[in-house]
C-alpha cells in the first residue's frame, strides 16, 4: 500500500473556512471529534489521483498543483473532520496549540522530545497537553512521535538506501535494536527487508522515481 501526504498552509484553510461560513466554536476540546483515518470519498480520491499525476510534469506540478491542493483542503473542510481543522485556526485554543505541536514534531522528530518538554513549549500542563493531543490527533504524543519517526525512517531506507543503524540514529533512536523492533511491529517486517519489499511493490521505474524527485514541491503553499 502506498500513500501521499500533503502539508497544507493554514492560511488557505482560513480563507476557505471563511468562504464556507465555518468558524471555531471554542469550548471544551472534548467536544471536538478526534482526527482518525477515514475512507476517501470519490471527490477526494479523484483529487488525490490528479495531484499525484501532476508530479510527473514540473509545469503541471507548479501550475495545477496549488489548485488541486486547495480542492483537497476544501474537501477536508467539508468532511467529517472539517471542524477539527477550523478549531485549529483559533489562536490560543488548545486545538491551535496542538496543531503547532504536530508541526513541531514533524520538523524536530530526530531530536530528544518528551511530553514535559512539549507541554512546556506550548504553554500547557502535562496532563492537559496529553489529553488535548490525544483528542485532536487520535494518539498520545509519544505514539504519534514514534509513528512519524518510523514513517520517516521508511522513506530514508527506501530512497536513500540507508542501513538500519544509520537510519535509527537519523530519526532519533538511540538504540538500533529498539528501532528494528519498533519498525517490525509497525510495518510487519524488519527494516533490512524494506528496500527489497518496496522495489518489488512499485517496480524500478514506477512511482518511486516520481515521488523521490517531485514530492518536495508540495508544501501546500499556493
């Protein structure tokens, strides 16, 4: 199974939410639905396919890509978890702080991160941060951090051909053996089988080349 992620610009969310008459409701974060994986509807699926297809051409990526990303954000706002995105627009709210924490984890995943450090960084008590994070992200802070590290590791192994020990250190693991155990538990196979498995899945001339060369263009900024 392959996937694609899109880093969105919250200013686009703000613009579209305004046009859609969506606004933060505030109040107890427990009233906000947890973000969870959900099946793509037809419109979102078609937009995602067009986004990936545009990566094959630099011109398509530069000209068509931003518009497709806006469409994807619109579908996200229209979907069952749209209100979570809207709540993240409210400055100073727990949801907006967790949004910042999520972004921080994606940028600083290789550094030693702890719940107390993250809670202090975003001006929340440890218990409030842990509760709010799980409510918004659907996982605890450390579970989410581990997931990010392992997905990043998978990309390093696949595209850079790095060994398990080097990859472990690159994504913030101090113990290569712990990294290998977590990787196998998460993906179902050890890291040293990842390169062979992925090549067999996509083929030497398949999407691997397209994503490796083009995906960094998509930061969600129009």
